C-alpha cells in the first residue's frame, strides 16, 4: 500500500486540514488530485494504466481517515471544555440573580418608607396651605375693613400712597377698589350710604386717571404701559372703557367718510342695469375698502395681543365697529345708487356686496385669537365670599372661536334688513316682471293691435292675470301665483289701458309678433341669474319655496304672456279670416315655435329648478303639479289652434270642391275637355294639400304631425265621398274624374300615412264605376274594396252615370238577396278581416245615404292629441 509520504507535494498540500474549512467542493478536490495523473496517462503511449490512480487515491483516503480522527479528537476535547465553561457561567448567573433580588428588596423597602414620608409631607403641606389661605382671607378681610373705615372717615391717604408706588401699586389699588365696591353693597350700616358714595367717587376718579394714562400712552405709542393700564382696568372693572377709547380713536375710523362718487366705476354702473351683460364681480371702492380692512386687521391682531390681556374681546369690538360703520355705510350708498337705476342693478349690487363680504369674512377668520376664559368655582355662594377668598384665579382655559362667530353674526345682521321676510323675493320677482315686460313690450303691442277686430285675446290674458292677482286669502296675504301675476300686471306695464295708449303711439312690425327662440333663451337666462342669486342670498331652508315662487313668475311670463298670447292671437286670426280666401298656414309655424320653446323651457325646469326643491318633498310635488298644469294648459291652447287650422283647411277644400262645374264630368266638347289634365277644383285642392303637407313636415313633428295629416286626409276623404254623388258623369267625364281622383290619391300618398292609403284606394276604385261598361259593372262592384260594401250603398254613385237610366232596371233585377248572402258566406277569414278595416268607410257611406252631410268638426279623439315634449315628470315621481 502506498503511504502518505509517497504523494507528491502538491497533493500533500491539498490534504491539510485548513483546506477543508469554509467552502469545500468535492468535485474540485477530486479533479485537482487527478489532474497530474491524467496528464501523465495522456503522455504515455501505451494503453491506459489505472494503477497510478489507484495508488494515489488509496494514499489520499488513508490521509483523509487520519485527518478525520484528528478532527474528532479535537472536537471531543473542545466539547468537554464547553461543558465546563457552561457550568461555571450558570453558577455565576445564579449568584448575580441572588444579588439583584437582594438589591431590589432593599429598594422596595426604601420606596415604601419614602412614600410614607411623602404622604406625611403632603398632609403637612395641605395643612400649611389651608392655614395660609385662612391667613390670606383674614388679612384681606382686615385690610378691607381698614380701608372701609378709612373711607367712612373720608381718609384715602393710604390708597393714594399705594397708587404712587408705580405699576404694582396701581394694580393693587384696582383689586382693592373692586373688592371695596362689592363690600359696600353688602354692608348695611347707618353710615353705609355715605361710605359707598365716597368709594364710588374714588373709583370714578381712579378709572379716569387710568383712562387718561392709557390715552397718553396710546398717543406716545408705548405698548408696555398701555398693557399695564389695560390689565389694571381689567382687574378693576373689566377694561371695557379703555377698549372703547382704543377703538374710537383708531385712525381707521377717523376721517374715513367714503362716498361712491369718489370711486367712479363708469363701466360697472353703465352695464349693471343691462340684463344681457354679465353681473359685476367687483366694485373699485368696495375692493379698496375691503383691502384696507384686511391690512388693518392683520396689523391690529398683533397690536391687540401685545397690549390687551383679553385680545379676542378687543378684536370683536373693533370688527363690530368696522361692520356697523364702514361696511354698512358704503353698502347703503351702493344699494341706494343701484336702486335709483333699476331693480336689477339693486339686486346685482346686493349680490356683489354679499359675495365680497363672504370672502372678507373668510379672510378675517384667519386672525382668530386664543381666548382665555376663567372658570369660577361653583362653590362661591356670594360676591362677598368671592372677594374674601382672594383675587380671581384662572382654574381652566379654553380656546373658542369668538371672532369667527362674531364675524358670522355681523355678516348676517348686515344683510338682514335687505333679505328678511319677503323683501328680497318681492324685489326679485318685481325685477323679473319688469325685464320680461320690457322684452315682450313690442310683442304684446303687436298682438294687442291684431285683436282689435275681435274680442281681444290679450284682454282675456290680462283678465286672467288680473284675476290671479286679485286672488288673495281672507287674511289678506297673496298666494305665490297671485304674487307672480300681480308683479307682471303691476310692473310689467301690460295693463290694457297702458298698452292701448302705447299702441297708438308706437309702430310695431310684423316680426315683433313672432315667437323667437332667442327671446325664450333670454328669459331663461335672466331667470337662471335670479335663481342663482336667490340661492346665494337666502337661507337654504327657504330655497325650495323661493324657487317655486320664481318658477311661477317664469310660467306667467313665458307661458301665459308669450306662448299662449301667440297661440290665442293665431286662433283669433283664423276665426276672423275670410273663408273665401286660402287659409294661412303660418299658425303651424307658431306651433313649431311653441313646441321648441316649451321643450327648452321644460329642460331648464327639470335640470335647474326641480333639483333645488329636492330638500322639500311637499314643495317639489307642488312644483311638479303646477308645471304639468301649465304645460297642459299650453297644450290645450295648441290643440285648439290646430283644430282651427284643420277646420280652415277642410272648409277651403270644401269650398274648392263646391266650385266644380255641373258639366265638368259630362263635357260636350270631348276633345277640348280631354285635353285638360285635371279640373280646376282638383288643381286647387292638390295645391293646398301639398302646401299643408310641406308646412306640416316643417312645423310639426312626430305623432302630432301624423295625427294632423291623418285628420286632413280623413276629412278630405269624406268630402270626396259626398262630392262624387253630386255630379253626373259621362263616359268621357269618367276619364277626367279618374285623373282627378288619381291626383288626390297621389298627393295624399305623399303624406306617408298608411291608414289613408286604403281610403283613397277605395275612392279611386269608386271613381272607376263611371268607366266600366254596364255589362261588367255588376261584377266590378263585387270585387276588391267595393266588393266588401253593400251594393245598396253604392247606388247613389251609380245613379250619377249618364247611362244609368238605360240599365238601372236590369241592374236591380240582378241583385238577389240570396246571392249576396251566399257571396258573404263564401268569404274567407282574410276577407272578413279586410272588411273590418273598411268599417269606417261604410259608416261614411251610410251617413251619406241618410243625408246627414259632412261634418267639419274634428272628432273628439283628435282633441287633446297635440303634446309638447320635455315636460316635467308626473306627480307620482315627485
């Protein structure tokens, strides 16, 4: 076996113990040992010889075993040493613990003895303090009695001497005099009144001397001596007198008479009364005043803290003077000037001052001063006992927002005279009424002039407003609707007498009487400004109620005085129009404008006004009801107008059909008659129907347009049914009639109303009965639409055939009741369903058979169909 000594030096170096400490890699260890052997094996030219490897690794293993034994022996020796050290350490820790426990026990004994000594000292201290207090009380009582006796004898030399000792002496005199004043009130002796009088005189003289000293120091600018005087007067009687002197003689209030004339803001005063201009945000004089107040208060807050022992009280007095004198006087000047211009100027200036004052108050709150409030003992039974107990002591302190609370109250009191009760809201409503009346003046005069021919629509509107204005409760207070109406009547200048006078003087133009979306936008813009002002100036609890009142003013103006006036004027023009002239379709444009303005108005109401009433369920519900009633009233007026338009159109169509000549469908000169495309009445009817269609498409939308055109088509259909049985028709005239009916059908088809298609297809087929030969007439009237109607109803039309007399007898003989019954029974379900659609045509024919004629009135189902989009939610949603 190879021994360790046979290994080369490099391998021996790697088998030392220190190489196995730290990071050790087996692969690297084996590789380093084999590296030299592998090199030698590669250098040998013969086959691979494993013996060098075996001998080397055997020697390495032997060495590693020897190293392991050495390490194991060292480990066992070290473990023994550690166990011995642990036993010695444990013994030392036990000894230390016993020592610490002994020391802790000693300290506990010492602490208990010290606590006992401390309690004894506390009891002694309490007894000494009690004795000291009793001594102080006795000394105070003794001194007070001496001073009182001296005053009873008129001797004040002792107090005079004490007062001459300087600041400390004056402070003591202040306390003694305060106590003597209290004692004098309590003592009831024969000479008590004289003594009390002497004390009061001396107190008055002392206060005057201290005030004189404070005033002299104030003029010299000596803050330390001012503080001494203020503290002395505070101990004497609260110090209110020196505070008043300080405030009254302040430079801010001396020779500070401000006038709006000295701050000319021409741009503001030239535009503040113009409703289309934006409300002013600032006024130069007011901004200057508030800037000076901010600077003065910032400076005074520092001075007051240095001079006065109670700075919050002094700042409160100073700021109250600022609000009551400087701000209020200048505010009154601004409002007086604004009121002389207009109500709008007054309201805008009021809002401007309120906004600027709010900002000022927030800035002044930053100068809040800490307030030290003394807490007097509840055990003090009387003022006399409190005096004997010594000077007033501060047993607790609390910081309160005295200045902030005062600022809030001062601002509220500043605006109370202008917004209390209904003053502000009445002025706001009056301003809106004046603005709306001025805006609608030409509009109203125009419609006033247009009504002279007939009973004035405007008179009815004025009567309605007058009735609402006179609608007061038995207690004499007006309702909100009455207030709004009265404002428009009183301030709007729209009474019938005034408007009649103006109409005779001023000339109005045609466009003045048209509804204008821009005018409505102005009215809503002005109203939104008023509502915003109302929200800012009035209490949050009153916002729902005030918003409702302003909504009534808007409804009376834009609803009654604007939209309903235009609608009723259009109705009046239709009523007095000459029926022999083609009716004007301009009222349809009025309906379009009414629809657009109402939609805009209701969008504004839903988005801006209703949310402001969310805090009051009752007011919100009332607003919904009122708004829906107002819109319903406008819808009713619009319904009446569209009813009148329809009547006028149908009357005109009837008049044109009545111009049909007796021989238009039985011409003598066949060539000349056949050359005409349509008869004159047909051309006139188609012309007016085309105009109606175009006007309806342009002015009416949605279901309203469909209903209107349907009524026109149905009524014209009835006119044609009556028209066809009035004129004889020849074979050549039948062609003329067919062309007329085709024109009617084409123009009505352009209405795009499916319900009218069948009616006018029926008319066309009915016109063809004048074209078919007699021998096939019987089969023709039993087919298509005509086949679904009793042939007896068609005889009045067949009788207009020029050859009817030649085959009437033969035609009647062919009509067999049994054949008719069989024919009806043979019809399938589909045919019977189509018969139901022609039920209305049958009723028309039956009416003609009975000779009832054509009714020009709109069916009851049409009344109330005109609706305006954008109205508020129903009452349940409130």
